[in-house]
């Protein structure tokens, strides 16, 4: 006998839409990075890819070819955005300066 609750749960999963979907594909000189993320979270997320330096050096001497690839600090971040509070924080309390003359 079929359990109606399991059947309903399966149907809900089929029709449930993801609220967030991100896909990043980064290909640099033989380095392949791919990230795919599906979420059902109400909070919007930001995806950031930072590639501060990629350098290809090619030296040719006669028939010989020397290739050097330099990649530094490749960063991929997936983070939630902070909700706006609508109230700014108070300025810091700076003590008054005392002149000792």
C-alpha cells in the first residue's frame, strides 16, 4: 500500500523551486574551477570572484619555448547579504581633549 504522506512529500519536492541559484565557471590556463549552488534560503546571497593577479610569461630561444604561469590568491566567496536595519549606529564616544599647559 502507498503511503499518501510520502507521495505528497515527493510531489512537493518535484515542484519546489530553488530561491537562489549561482554557478561560477573559471578557466585560467589549465586551472578549472566550477561552483554550483542551489539554495532555498530567503536571505539573498552575493557571489564574488576575485582574481588579483594572473600572469603568463613566455620565453622563446630558438626552437625552445618556456612558459611560466603565475596565479595568486584566487578567491570565490558565497555569502549572505545583511539586511538593512534602517537605524544607523550612533557615532563613537570620543573623549574631550584636555590641555595641560
